C-alpha cells in the first residue's frame, strides 16, 4: 500500500490522504476533474501543494519562556530601553514604603505586592510585563 495526498489543484490544498495498492488515476476514483493524487508517505491534510511539490506546514514557534522574576538591574535596564525607568524611579521615590521594599529586594517577583503596585501605577499590561521580564533576563 502506498499513501497518496488527494489534492485540489484549484485551491492547492490537500483534501485528504488515502492509501492505494496501485497508483490511482488522475483524477482519483470518486473525485472530479482538477483533483490529483500525489504519492507521499508523510503527507497529511494540513500540507500544501505549490503545483509541483507537497510541503509540510511550518513548525509552530517554540513557546517563549517568561520568567516569574527579574533582577533589579535587569528591570532597570529593560525599563530604560523603553523609556520608562525614570517613571518607575519617580514612583518609588514618591512612596517611602515602595522605595524601601525596592532597596531591600534582591530580585523582584512578578506576583510580589511591590511589583503589583509598580505595574498598576505604570498602567502596564500583562503583555508589557511579559516583555519587560523577558528583556530584563536577557540584559543581565
């Protein structure tokens, strides 16, 4: 048995994959004109046809790891790159409790109340925080 991708040549899409003992005619039995069978042992319905070659879909991008915390130096550098460090510094200076927590911290965890105060005060979205944490990790 050989595996064949059944392809609609008008849409260049794989309609289905069928195993035949012998190579089928074109169009394959039960299919209309404009449909062809191309032998390929790996093909599946999400493959594409460019008129000459069957191609697998592109691999899904690897998931991006978002750290749960960052060093203060990394955060300072990441916020500086996006022009938000002075805003964060002014926020800390305006609140003695926040400043003391920042000064005593070794790293800043996303879920920590200190981080949540800064995130809220700077109106950072979840995507903003993800990007800052990823960049902060890369900068130290």
